[in-house]
C-alpha cells in the first residue's frame, strides 16, 4: 500500500487526552517515537491497556512497532482527522 501522507502534506488532528480520547484500530495517530523522540504518524494496528501497536501504510519501507515495539499512550499527541487536499 502506498503512504497516506507525503512530506509537506497538511494534516488536521484532535489532541489526544489520556482516559478521555477513544482509540480505535485503523485510526492514524501522531506520537513521539519511543526511542528517538521524533514525531511520527502511523496507523493503529492493535490496542492494549496502556499502549498501542502502530504500522506504516507502506509497510515494506516503514519503521514502526515491528522495529521499536509498542507505543505508550502518554507518547500519543493526537488522532488525525483529515488532511488538506492540494488541487
């Protein structure tokens, strides 16, 4: 599958609030990389009690939970709602 977002895309998101926001498999989230601290955007593959497993849409080239493990909920910044279309 090809990536949903490309560098330079403008995305809109709602802030993630622990114990208030609903996470669902398939949603796209913004989070801080658990090891490197940089901001990442990935799709939720699995949800556990206090963490999520994420996977990139272009899984052959994506660095995701397969390489850095589960992401703790406190690392989640927001849930993507849409992106600005470029015409």
